[in-house]
C-alpha cells in the first residue's frame, strides 16, 4: 500500500526532468589538448659551445626552448641537448644552419629512453637552499637570500665566479654568463636562474 503523497511521484519526475535539462543545456568547457612528449623533439649538437650559442640564438628570436641533459637513448653529441617544439623542427634547423651551427641530429621524444634529463636538482637544507645545474652548485640562505656558496666543476674560472657572487643577494649578484666563458660558467648561470625562480617568483 502506498502511503506517500500523491504528488511525490510527480515531484520526483519533475526533479529528474529538470536535472536532465540542466545537464543537456549546460555549457560544457572545451578541454584543451595537453602537450605531450610526442609534441617535443631534441636537437643534438657536437659540443656544449654549440648548445650555448644555439640557445642564445633561438631565445633571441623568441623561441621557447629548454636546455636539458641528453636522454639515455642518445649516444652521440655532448652532455647537453635543446628541447624544442617538434612542429618547428624544420624552421629552427634552417635558422641554426644559417648561423653556422647546424645540429648533428633531431630526435623526436617518443620513448622513455629518449626523454631528456632535467639539469636541475634542488635540495632544501632548512635554513639553506641549494640548486645544482649540471656540475655546478649554488647555495643561498633562505631568510636573507644571500648567496653563501658556489662549488663544483673543474673550470679555471670557478674561483673567480665564486668570489664575485658569494655574499651578494639574489638579484644583485654578478651574472656568470657575462663573466665566464666555460661550461661551468654556463651551468652556474642556469643554477642562478633556477634559484631566482625558486626564491623570487
């Protein structure tokens, strides 16, 4: 025996119908496709000097590229590669060829062994934060943001770079890429940029 209100069935039907209409006419957000590894490629160069030059040229032209460590699946070239949008491969290759530094090869990132390695390693020591880029380490005191240590590498300009940077706050320290001309100076500049991103943004 049904003891409920005679309107309960109608109310339930109305609620279901209204819910269906809301779902039917509700504006759906268009989901943008996520960038996948299949959209990326890496440019392999003979030496680190060419990588540094190529990065500067491409960034000066407004291209968003990233220097990374070579993936395990790459056996040729140097210790750095440049990650690029795969769709722009031909354009970027022509640009670098015109500048006299064509890559050895371009490799699509289509498998785990072809995934480039992040150059940065960040370690928090409580009062201090350290960023390592390739073979160079940069440490700051988190409270004051003063650079307290520069270490690593084996290039002759490392002691000079350390002397010019230690004791200076982030944002005021001399730029390694304007003082050094070695892989260590380049790696230290990358470490400084990452430290500024971690602490100042």
